[in-house]
C-alpha cells in the first residue's frame, strides 16, 4: 500500500486534474489529439506541438504548465454526479511514471458513494481493480460551473509532461480512447543527445584530469629528494618505496614506538628479508639538513660489534627516514625498571656493562674522529638476540677531530645522566659521556633510576644515595633486590665504586673510558678510598627547577632526552632519533 501511495503522489505531482469554478455547458469532452485553434487555454510553459501533443512542461527545472478547456462545465444538478477523465502514461500495477512510455489513467468519482478510483494501464483495456480507491466527499468543492483541465510542474530535476489524448464526461463513463489514433510521443531530441554526450565527455575528461592531478601530486610528495652533494656521502640510500614496502605502508601494527620528532616502525627489507627499524622523522625546514646528512654518513661508517649500526636513510619531502638494525630484545631499561617480565642475571648485566664500555672506548678513541654520544642511558642500550649490549641513538652525537677542542653546542641530554659542566659550558666531551656511563653503572647494579622522585629526599639522586651507603660500609644494601642475592660480590662492589668514580663533579677526576675498560677487565684495581662525588648541581637554580616539576614531568625527564634550548647551536634544530624507542614496543619514553 505504501508503494501505491508513493506512485499516486508521484502521479499527482506530475499531472493534476483540475476543477475550477466557471460558467459553461458541455458535460462531455473527447480529444484524440489537440490540433485546432482555441481547443485548450494554455498557461505557463504549456504548448500544443505540431503533431497535436499537449506539452505541459519542457525539460527545464522549476517550471509550471497548465491547460484548461476554455469554457466551464456544469457539475451540479447532475443525476449521479459521476465523472471520469483519461490521460497519458503506463498501465501495469507495477509501474513507474518516469519510464518515458505512454500510460492511460482513469480517474472516476462516484458522488453517491463518495469514492475516487484511480486506475492505470499500458493498454486501452481498463483493469478491473483500481490502483487506488479512496473515500472522499468532493461536494463541498464543486461549484455550479467549473473549468476542467491539467496542471504539471517540475522540481529540481527537469522532465517533460505530455497529454496525448483526453476523454471526459459528467454523468457516466468517459468514451474510450483509441490508442492507434493518438499522436506519437516525440523521441529524444538530437540536441539533447549531443548535450548529454558533450557533458558526459567533459565530465569524464575532468575526472581524468583530477585523478591525474592527484597521481602527480602523490608522486611529487612521495618522491625521494636527492641532491648532487648527497651522492658523495656514500651508498647508504634507500628508496622511499622500498621502505614503505618494508613497513607495510607504515601501518600502525608495525609501530614500535613514538618519540618527540617521529615514529619508529618495524620492517623487513624486501630484497634481503633483513629485519630493520625505520625511524620516520618529520621536519619543516632545510636548516642544517646538509650538515645533518653528512653527520649521519659519518656515523654510518662506524663499525663496532657493540654499536647499533645505521644502515642507511631516505630523504623525502617532509620526511627523513633512518634505517637501523632491528634489536629483537629491545632496550635495557625494560629489564631493570617497572616490574620487568624478564630479570637479567648479574652475569648478563655485567656483560652488558662491559659491552657498552667497549663501545664508548671505540667512539672516543678508536674511530677516525672523536664521537661524543651525549645521551648514554639504559633506554639507549639495546639488546640483540644473544643479549649482547649495543649502544644506539646517535641523534644527539657530535664529532670532532682528535686533538681539537670541542665547539660550544646546544645543551642536550637527559637529567640524571648529564654531566654538571655541560649546562655551564655548553660543551660535551668524552668526560661528559663518562659521567653518563657512571649513572648507567649504578642503575644496572641497583635497579634504580638516576633520579627517583618518589624516594625519600636523601635518596632522590641515586649517586648521592650510593655514596652515603658507601661511607656507611653498607653499599651492597643497594644491589637490585630482584637478583635475590645471586651476584658476584667482587664485581658488584667494583661496579658500584666505579659508578661513584665516574660520577665525580670534576671532569678531570673521572677516569677515561680506556681506564674504565681496564677496571672492568680486572687489569687494574680501583683505589681503596674514593673521593666524594660532590653535589651533582647542574646549574644555578637547578634545585628550584627540579622542585617545581610535577612527579610525572620529573619521571619523564629521568627517562627521556631533554634539550635545554639556547642559541648556541642551530645545527640540529629538529633532530632526536631516540633509538631506544626503536625496540620498546608500545612504549613512549
């Protein structure tokens, strides 16, 4: 029934049979075409075409056409008040009024029963059952004399409405129309076909142009950026498409972690099936880019078994992609803090300590230039499949020639690992790396961070806590309880004392990494009495600064690289590779 109502509404919207009060006489009308003068009174866009078709609307939108018999008909005082009207288009009980095919419609009103019946068919045979039958009393509407005719209109969509013939009678059924004698519906006009064809072709070409523009834009956006000077750096280039394929399109499920300047994805190089970690760094400026790539190329030539090697990079508009070896066991810090699932034994920890010391010795003395790491900490020590320690994250590293004086730089690093002279002088030296290594020694042995905001005031700074226990003769009380007492007492004592020695506030009082390696290898012994490391103050006002921090901020600073922004160095305004996030799935430090 709902479909019938919709069809009737559509029919009535398209074509309205109108009764308007007038004055005249006939009670029957019959048209098998509308040729002849003054046959119908036309309004709006209605017109009679040369073949006799009454055209109520053209193919324009929002137009109205009306056609009336020019004189009125008498509706009152009829014997039974029965009238019928016929007009165009379709017939089956399952029809559409927009098919373009002719139909016949019968509209009958029985005044005695107050019933309106609407019947539609494709043939001249009237179906026995009406499409719609509705009880309604029209007597209040009827005047004595009324005009009879049609009205049609178009909405947003354009369409043409035609009346091929019309039969109307008051007091009895209307005479049937002979379909064969009716004028033929006009075919589609050539100009309309040409217009539709032209619009279709134009639309297709516009769509092709739009898609081509998107393709060229994406090709431009995804294109690798290679300048002449980069070709001299070395063979460490990957294509963007290669890295995109390796990381499966940089999908979230391949995401290992996120840092302040980019995200790190696990990937497999398509040609070699080598697992890699790809750091995607976004940058908005070319400032210092050439120096950065040159620096990366220099670090890319570093070769040591205890370094995480930089395999290469790719530069694309808006992105800098760095490719590293993938370390399947992640970073050291996840085995030390926050309830680790796997506990490293003392033998494994001591091996990692010696591995990192060997790596730092190579950086300071074994390479053609002096390499200052500037961010040595547990989260930047990565463990390979054999739990060997690998020092990673060279995003903050600086290089200078042996025997030269390091230049003043932007102050970067992590509180708790940053040597106190660095904020004061703006210079990082091998001695500042030794200070950070001392903090690493203490956190590996104690299972505590260099700064513990939730500890008692005297235990907030780990090196101060270790020194106090050392002076009390109870330094072994600080050994990580997760070891359950299973450790070599001589080695642990040496590591703790070496941590104090490396944490001395005076740079000259710290051992070199060569001396540290000899201590760890047992070639020489540590002094019996250690010098107090002094208060580890970073700069004037440091205590007030630390006290102003929320615990969450304090924790973040104790685990993340932090840059004190100055104007002393603009060479690395956007660099923070944070390699420790490469292998800490789901962690952001």
